[in-house]
DNA sequence: ATGAAAGCGCTAACAT
DNA sequence: ATGTTAGCGCTTTCAT
C-alpha cells in the first residue's frame, strides 16, 4: 500500500504538505501542489480513510438499521437515504434485523462501536419493545418509521400510521361499508387497525375481533392465506352479515387478498372492496388497480437525513423531536360502494 | 470516550492484557480476567473498531456496489449477502449506482479507499462498459449478476441470462407461438432478448426489430407504456400477423404488459400469452399468475459470498473464475397455447 | 508556505 | 501470564 509518506518522499516534501494538497487546502503554493499531485498520480496514492478516521474521530459513515430490504417500503427508504448521504460523500453501513429483537440489539451495539458518525434506526416491532437509549457514548441516534410508541427521548421522523388506518376507514365508511374484515400483520400493525376502528366507530360501526385475521410477514402469500380463512368464515354467515370490504395492513398482503377473493368466485370491488397501505409500485398495476393509503416514505427519508446532518454537525446529544408525516388515500378501482345489504 | 488505557489503569494492568481479554484470548489468568471485565463494565468500555482496523489492516467490512435496491432482484441479493456476512461478524457497506456509470466508478473508488476487506460488485450496464480492473492495490474484488460480457480476469458468479431468454423462447415455442413481441429494458437486457431469439430461431421463427419495444427502468409503468405501443401496432396488422405472445425481460414490466393487454380488451393468455423473467414475489399473485423464468438470485448471493470469504482468507490476488447459474421456467397461468392462426 | 513532533486507540512482537 | 516498545497512516499542534 502506498502511503502519504511515500508520496511525500517522492515529491520532496513532508507528509503535512501532502495532506494539505489531498484535502484541498489553499495554503499550498502552486508549485509544490503540482509536484505533489504528480507524485500522487505516479504512485497511484489514495488516502486511507481508516487512518483518517482514527485521527479525526469521524468516519464519514452513517449506520442504518432496518428490518429488511426485501420489503418495498424499507427498500425505498434505504435507496433515498443512501442517495442523500452520497451527495455529501458519506457512506451507508446497512444492517437488517429481520424482526429478530436479539439480532436488532446486536446490530445496534456493533454499529455503535464501529464509530459511525450517526445511526439511523427504522422502526421494528422488536426494537419498539426496548427503544435504544440515548446513551452518553455512542453516535447520535435518529429514529424513523417508528410505528409503535415513538420514544420521546430521541429525534424521530415517522409517519402517522394510526391516521393511515383512520383514512382507510373513512374511505370505506364514505363508500357505505359497515361490515369490514381486517387482514393485518399483527402485532406489528396494530396501530393501523386501531385507526381503522376509530374511523368506523365514528359511524357506530365496530369490527369484531373474529373479523381480524393475522397475516404475518406482509407477503402476498400470507395475505392470500388470511383472506381464504376470512372468506370461509364469511360464507357461513347469513347474507346480511357478510363482509363487503377488506382492510389490509399492507399492499403486499392486499394483492394476496384480491387473489383469494377472486378464487372464491367473488368480484373486486363489486362484491368486496379491498384497500391496502403503502402504495408500492405494483399497487397501481394490480388487477384491479389497488386503492391504498400512500405512505410518504421518501419524504420521511429526506427529513430523517436532515436530522442526521444536524446531529453530525452538533455533535453528541441530539434534542428529542417528533415529526409525524401525513399519509394520503389513493382511491383506485379496488374499492367501490358497498353492495346493497341482503 | 473511554479507551483501553482507561480500563487498564482501572484494572491495574496494561493495555495489552485488556486487549487479550477483549478478544477472548486464553492467555489471561482467571483472576485478572475478572478484574478487567469488572473494569470494562464499570466504565462502559467498547473497543474502537476504527483503531483496531488501522492496527490490523482489517475492517470486518465488505463493500457492495449494486445498481439499486428498489428492484426486487437486487434487494433479495443484498438481503441474502447481508445475512451471510452477519454470521461471521462482518458489516455491509452499501453503495448504489442507479445506472449512472460515472457514479458507479466514483462509488467503486471511494469504497476501495475505505479499506473494506473485500468488494462485491453487482452487474450494471454502465459498469459493464468498463469492467473494474483487478488492480494490485485495493481490496479483492468479486463480481456478481454480471449480465453483459463477464470479464475473465476476475472471480464472477452470475446467472446465465442468455439461457433465461432461451428458456422463455423454448416455452413459448412449445406452446406453438410463432409471432412474439418483446418488451425489454434495452440495452441492459439485450442478452435475454438474444436468448429468446436463439430459441425461436431453432424453430425457424424470427423476431423482427419492429416487434421489440424498449421499456426503460424495469417498472410496471414502462412495461405498460411499451405494451400499449406494441398493441397499437398489432391492431393495424392483419389477423394472421398478430402477436400471440409477449416476452418481457423482467417480471415488473410483465405486470404492466398484462395490464395493457387487458385494457386493450384482450385476454391473458387466451389472446396473448405473457412471460417474464426473475420470479419476483408478486409474480405468483398477479392476475393471472405470471409465467416466468426464475433467476436463482439467493443461490447466486450465497456463492458470491463464498468467494468473498475465500478472497478475504487468501489475501490480495483472487483467481479468476466464472460460475454460471441456471435459471428455470415456472409455467403459470399467464401463458397458454397459441390461438389458432387467423 | 513548509517542516517537525506528537498522538488518535489499538495490536503485534518482543521481553520479562 | 503480564509488561514494554513500536508502529498502523493520518491529522494536529507548534515551529520555522
């Protein structure tokens, strides 16, 4: 490996001068600068960022702990954050927790000691159980996508997930639905379900617990499976008690739900309306196009990155704050008026 | 920040002994080990990995350069690689190129100087144009998902993309299709199209260039748009010259293609068969379920990570190699026999 | 404007 | 089994 000392010797100067040239300081005369740059080229020198990091205490690296990137929601956030970091020459150290609390804590600890300049943590149910403490040592922490009980001790940028459920409920209510089945990744998405219930309650409608079906993992498969169980139940009920709409806590499960509805010989939305959450790219191109509550994930990524910059600039203790971004209903063809009762 | 020296003083030993304890060396007596561990706990000491990295020349970090994580293909690969790295305590430094050649080269250079222990690069068209050289300095390099002209100078694990196209062509041929339209993200996926053509040519069938439609970006939107153009063309031709099948170079575009077909009042697969490539999670739950050529991406990730371990163990110069993984047709409902001519 | 010296926190190679 | 001495490659004083 060619070091700064090699370049210095070659150019007939000291390490310090080379350092000044490399970092674009203006204190170097044009002549020496040229000599040094020539030496750098000839030797193929690149600065060792680890050594610089040890010296300056800054690594130009941000850690990001995220449940998974196989989920379109998080992959969009990662993509956006990475792009933003790159504009300032920062790098992204990515760790996934995969819904495993122990793993999550391990990742957090090991990223902290890796001297990242800041740490961004995306919400995970398992992590919500034990929110990372704003310890004195360790890099500044920013939280995002925090669905359950955002801690008031840290800066957090998240989406109003309760409102996402609420807006879905309001949309269904406005279409006249009064018997709504829920397919949700529980307990992770319990807040979305609570929002849905709040909206329906405003109309005196309640969702019995037996109409709530668990779809773990937020995949079309699990949505299909949960909806199949729901539809078997439904078929056994008298016509006037039958579900006219399904609220799915993610778009991914909603796609599976729609397939299950069709396989049961029912039509979307004539027999059953379906509404999802997130607005993944496939939602608009599903069959029929999926009504959904869009989550402003890229905006969330941008605001979280802003907090990251602030945290890095300020140094250690980051002031607590809570930014709650508003979701928005995208009415498409998978939802329609409730069929006349009976 | 509490350092090793602090712990040493507190425990009444030297840094070296603390170091031995921290790294689980067996040369420490039970008594001193206990004292040191107590001091570590009291002080809340965590080792500084940057300093260790400078000292050992190893950072326990692997860089991964990938076109994007917003695409399910790459996000699955990233997920798998990250999980594998984590089992050995390694971290993932992620960089995305987003189809931008200049950006790709920048990312490569900056990751190299960050002293990652190894560098994995996923294929990108822009990078294919100038394959990264196996330079003497810089970390060992492994390539994966290399679609165009894998360099013979480096270890590379990729998928036989030409064969993916070929298998799609053979599937359509066996169903009796002779007039096939292509929707592809060109030029990135030109190899897939070449494979398709080779299969059809075995049956004396050729695909005219006017039947090849560009769908940049591999999104349902671009697939929809490309297919709409294709279908307008098709409608102007006499019935006996009309396309009976569409080969889409990705599943994402294929979803858009199917939607466009329906919007033109045609049925999948009765009027037009559709086949995609990749087997993304949504493919099985599309309407109708999408026939596709599955790409063994997780297996690719595993084999690439194996090469990474080998490269890290061996040290600098990695022996060139080429592993080509076989794709596989998943026949589902979106493809069927060609409608009788006329 | 450039040089010399010290040190970031750790590990490695000896010495004891 | 533990202590001592040198660095790793860079940045930061402080001289000149």
